[in-house]
C-alpha cells in the first residue's frame, strides 16, 4: 500500500487519531502524576513508620539504659521486629539498634556482628556518615540511603533523653523493597486503568469523530454530485441535531432542493426551447419549400393547359428547374446541418489554402480584395468540418460586399486552439438582429436560405469550439472562431 | 445405713461443697518454663482436686519477688531455687517441703554455655565479653559462675565487659543462642527441657562447663501454713507418680517424681553461698522492675 500523505487522509480518521492521541497523552500524564505522587506518599508514610517504630523503642529505652537492662532493650527490639514481620503488608525492618551517647551499642537486632558495649562500627563511608548524622540528631528525623534502589532504606532516628540529659539514640531501619513493590503494583494498576481509559476514550473519540464527520462527508458527496450535475439524485442528509453541523446539513439540504428545482426548471426551459427551435425549423422548412412550390405548381398547371406552347415550355422549364434546385439546396443544407456529427475525418491544413483560389473565382470581376494570412503549422491536421466553416464564413463576407470590398482571412494557433478570423469592411450587422444570426432560416439576403451561419454555429459547437461576432454599423464585421484542434490531433 | 449416707455426705462436703476458704497460693519462678499456661491450669486443677481446695499459681519475674511474697505471707507454697532456700532469714519463714526427682535423682547442674560457633572453651576465655546471668538469686544461673570466678580470684564487674540478668533461664539460653551474650549460666534442667521442646534454640549453644551436682530447686512451704494443708500438699506432690493424670503432668515437666529429702541436700549450695558472701557486695547491679 503506497504511503498517502496525512493531508489527504479522511477527516474522520484524522479527527479520531487526534482525539486518541489527546486522550492517550492526557491519560498517561495523569497516570504518571498519580504514580509519582503515590511513590512520594509511600515514601513519606514509610519514613513516618520508621520514626514511629523508633519512638516505640525510645519510650522504654532510657529507663532500661539507666538500669543497664540490656536484655529488655534487646527483647523490645526483637519483639518490634517479629511483630512487624508478622504483619505481612507492613514494612520490613532491616536493622534496629540502641546506642548510648558515646555511640556504644546497647542493643542491636544483629548482636553477633554488633557486640554490645562496643562503639558501633559502620561498615563503610556512607554508613559512617549516617552514624554521625544519627549521633548528632537531637530531634527525631528520617535518614535515607539516597538513590532509588530496591536495596535502599529509610531510617527513623529518635534521640533519647532522660531529664534533658542526652542518653543516646534509637535507629530503626526499614527496607524500601516493599515500597518499591507497592509503588510498582500501584503503577501497574494506574497504567492498566489508564490503558483501558485510553482505549475507551479512543473508541468513543472515533465514534464521536465519525458522527461529526458523517454529515460533512454527505455534504461533500452532495457537492461532488452537484459538480457532476446530478443534483436531482441526491438523498437529503438526515438532520438529527440542532448544532452547527445540524444547521449546515439542513441548509445544505435546502440548497440542494433549490438547485434540483432550478435544474428541473432549466431542463424544462431547454426542452421548450428545443421545441421552439424545432417549430422554427419546421416553419422555415415549410415556408422555404412552400415558396418555390407555389410557383412550380403554377408553372406546371400553365404547362398542362398549354402543352404545345413551346415558348411557354422554354420559359417555364428553367423556372421549374431553378425552383427544384432551390428546394434541393435547402434540403441538402438542412441535412448538412443536422448530420454534422457523422463526419470526423481530418485533413491537411493545405486544404484551407485551396479555398483561397475558390474564393478568388467566386469574386470574379467584382472589386473585392482578399487578404490571406495563414500562420498555422503546415503539418497540422485539422477536422474536415473546418473547411466548411471557413467556406461558409468567407462566402457570407463576399455576399455582403459590393464595391471596394476587402475580406481578411487570418488563421493562427494560440496554445491548444486554432484561431480563425474572417473580417469584412461591409455595412456591419445591426444589433437588433445579432441575436438571430445563427438561427436557421434567418437571412437578410434576398436569395439566402438562412442556413449557412446556422451550419457554422452547429459545426463549431460540435467541435467544442467558440464562435463570436464583433460588428459595428459601417465598421465591418469579424467572425472569431476558436477550435481545440491541437489536442484533437494529439489524441 | 442411714448413718452411713449421712457420714458420706459430711465427708463429701469439704470436697464438693461450696468452698469459701481462700485459695492455696503457690508461687512459681524461672525454675520451670512458665510460658505453658495451659499446663499450669491442668496442674492447678489436679492439685485443687487432690487438696479439696482451689490452688492458684502465682508467677513472678524474679526469685526475690517470690521470696518477698513468701515472707509477707502472701504465698503458701513456692517452687524456688536452692540459693534463696539456703539464704539465712531472721526469723526463718520457710521450710523444705518436697524435692523434684530428675533423671533418677534430686539433683541438677549449672551449665556454662556459649554460642555454638564460638571458639571459647572455658570461662577464662570469656574475659572482656558479654555474659548473661539468669537471676541474682539463682544458684545455677548466678551463684555457681560467681563461685567459679571467685576460685580464680576474679570479679564479674571487671572481668566481663557487660553482664545482665534475663530473670529466666530460657531467655539466658536465647540470649546466648542469638549471640547477644557471648556466654551465660543456666539451669541444666531448663536447658535439657528446651533441648527437647525447642531444639532450634539449644542447638545454637554449646556447654563448656558443667557444675558438680546440686540439690534440685525445692518446693517450700511457708511456716505458718496449716500443718494439715502442708502435709496434704506434700503427699499430693509425692504421690503424683502414682496416678495416671499425675504421671502425665510429671511427664510434661520432664520430672520423675517429687520426693522427701532433708535440708542437707543443699549443703553444697549453702557452702558456696557462704563463701561468695565474703567475696563481693559491690557487684550487685540488680535491675528491678
């Protein structure tokens, strides 16, 4: 699976990931704080317990020390130790001792290695330091082994006084091993809870994110449908809430409904326009065909009455011929205009230049000049229909001109478009009829069929091109045609 | 026949009737392992039944306390050590009642013990060390080691680095076994008793000196106690080995029986005490509660 940039991930995934990350971070931060707090609390309690145990020994110690009742002292240490080890959840006593003012052992839990009556002998420098601190203590205090090792300890130190005379000190040392175990256990509990909390939070976050994003996804899909023009097939987004997303969904549904209605109206308008155009064509065909038909029928009727009148035959036959040709021309042009989609052949661009000669022949002895500028690529292949377009436009221009006429033909490429411009210096097109220029059977010429520009329009439109007209009264007319030939050739 | 039942009734009244007389008070000291309270209940029940009167044991920490109670008339009988028995009192307040027989004789010893892994072989090597005594009025736990030292012209106060009293032979064994003390003096009867019931303690000790035999700690009666009660107590004790429940109690005490002996059994102790009294009165650091 290729890597997809997070920027393009679905919002539902990003949102749920963000919520999950946030929940995880918060969860583990709270967990860590709890674990640390627990550790300090346990530490504090252990220190207090060490002091309490030392205090319990200190209560009877001065009396026993004065009476040199070392056995009682030792027994009280022993009893404390065995009592504490019986209570399983309690701390473990590593060592306990009673020292006199000179540091001599009065009683020690490990009497074998700490003989009674001798000055307490610390094992190492750290112990020596603790021993000094304990001997200097005049108020109860907690000493620590320092560091965070499970072999560490906390020591409760309680100085002994009798009648304000310093007698010595009680030292009770508790292992932090159980503290570690407790802290580890509580950390395990907290982290397990946090883990489940994170999972629950993530699931909830994902659900919430999906719920929140669902309407947005629907809106996006709706907008995409609008882009494809399929707004009528859009199912309204269910609106379950009244928050921003609910309002957005409702508004979107409303917009979509209005757009669908508009599209329907547009379709109806387009349909009625089609019908209008069809009516216009039908009427035009009827009118254009009917005009010569009346004359033709008249001629035929006269000829039938005077079958032997050679002069009449000689006069009427050309009229009938002309009328029939006109009908043929109309029908042909109509067919050309209606069947344009069938031809899709391409020709070389030199075909266009041949039109130049054809037009010069068309001009004959009229005082009209043609300026021919073809700067398009000589190897370009163009749709065959372009020939018809240019021919029609040139013929139109020549038809409108009388004396001192100039027709300018320009053809060039701009980006992927081939641009054709046909200008004349004729009288121009009145703005009142400019809207009807491309309508079928609309003509200003006495013998025109009104189909030439209609065919041009149809062909340009069929090629996905654009046609524009610029014209002014006595300022001539220019037709601009742009068709995407290059891309077509490439394809 | 009627007269017989009446006689029987009168005979039974002192035994089973409501007895308003004060109980017989029997003092016990560290000469027995006194922690076994259930045993003491059984023994007092046994004695009460035999004596036809309630017998209560009184436990005290030191011999001194028990002797004081005897002197004050607050105890009727007591199981004490030979040393307080031979100490002279003016006027005399106690007399010998009965002596336990242990392993065939009314005798026992004093053991000088050291920790099992100690290199010490005799009392002389304990100089400068910590020594545990049992009770300042104990023969085996104080008088004998004192006499041993006196024989070498030594005084405990300067001889040992530290000494202390445990007031309990069993605790003296414990102090030595746990190396709180480098040596100690105990009653052989107690040490052997512990060797049976708590071998894990005695295994950690080693006997480096066994004293000559001494008269076993005796049971005494207070002068002034009704002679018939004294007599009844004496026969009750000395007949304990003749009934099964008495035998069971003796077995628990690890004693053979109680027997009648004369004062002369304690002459050795008396001689030793007389010698020591001249030695030193300065060493008398007796902690008292």
